[in-house]
C-alpha cells in the first residue's frame, strides 16, 4: 500500500517545495486572505491553474519520453541541473535571508472581485517561472517515475491545493508567522534540501 502511494507522496513533496518560496503570487494570496477578499476565487484559480500546468508537464514530458526513450536521459540531466540550481538559491536565502518576511500589507484596496481575479490570473499565467516549475521541473521529475508519473502529478497538484488553501483561508493565523524572516529561513532550508536531493537523484539515475 505504501509503495503504491510513494509516487504521490514524492509528488506532494516536490510540488510543495516548488511553491512555498516567497513570491508575488504567494504574497497576493496571503494579502487577499488577510483581507477576506475573494479568497475562494483566488485560491481556486491558483490551485486549478497549477493542476492544468502540472498535467501539461506530466503528459507532455511523458509523451516525449515514450516516443523517444533517450529523452529521459536528456530531461533528467537538464531537470537535475535546474533542481540543483533551485536548491542553491534556496540555500543562499538561508545564509543571506531577506530583511523582512512576506509582506501582507499594501497593494490594491479590497472590494473588487474582478480586480482580484484578473490580478491572480496575471500573477499566475504571466510569470515565466511558473512554467519552469510546474511544466518542466514537475514534468521532468514525474517522467522519472515511469507509469506512475500521473500518480506523482496528482500528488503535486494536491500539494498546490493544500498550500494555497492554507495560505488563503488560514491567512489570519499564517500571516503573523510568515511575516517573520526566520520562518522563511526554515522553509527555504527545507526547500534547499529537497531540491538538492531530487537533483542529485535525477543526475545519478541519468
């Protein structure tokens, strides 16, 4: 039973590691949650968008591997290098953290659901890093799981849903915690460890 769900757990850990880094999207979701403004819509857009992009990554990269088996080696090398790079950046943030935590104040005034939805869509789909994270990185790691890659993808999508739901609906509690730079140092340390381990694993199996 445990081995059957292992790819899902791996996908959950990978997905969570990629989305918890400080960024405009996380700041926006937290800000909306604290203001209790269009939280359900914002959380839904973020989670659904990630699910679509993850599916594209898992399906697209997986299809290439099936058609060209040698692509798995290429994907593993490229993905491994990117993961190690992500891990190094996260480790750098641990050593040289930002002076402040995740800011929840400022930005547009609350009250406009349409503005909130459009802003959320822009932060999600116009951010080039989201394609690297969800399509390429998740897709490349998922491809390494072979037939279980879709189970891996489900785990990654579930991680996205859990994170954004916690960030949006638990903002009143999480806001104070995530405003502390020390909290993000702990998260970045976990992200760095996970990314480096995944990167080394991909390169070792290439």
